[in-house]
């Protein structure tokens, strides 16, 4: 699976602001479970803002890592086969 690091994606959120689905390559990918979530501080000394990280399981069995920053939105950071 080809994935560019930090690829912007459109995300719909559900309860508690957790991602529920995201659009990738023109198709919606439904998230069936949030496997883990945490916050990373970023390189604050370079002015990077914190980001929320969500590792999710999609319908069909693939896992993804989505990052969210208020100023730049959602990014698909990593895909796991």
C-alpha cells in the first residue's frame, strides 16, 4: 500500500471527537475501532503545535494512524497492512 507521509485527508468524527471515517483516494474508509490514541507535543522548540494521534482499525482489516492538529486539520500519517 503506497502512502505519502502526512497526506491530508477529510475525516468525519463521532463521539468524543474520535474519527469515524476518512476519505482516501476518493473513497470513504469506515473506522470500526479506535485501537489507541495519544497526544504528541511536537518539536515545541521549533514552534510545532501538539497533535492528537489515533491508531484505528478500518472495515476490511487495515490499520491506519491519523494525526490531527487544529491549525492544519487531519493527516493520514501511516498505513499498516
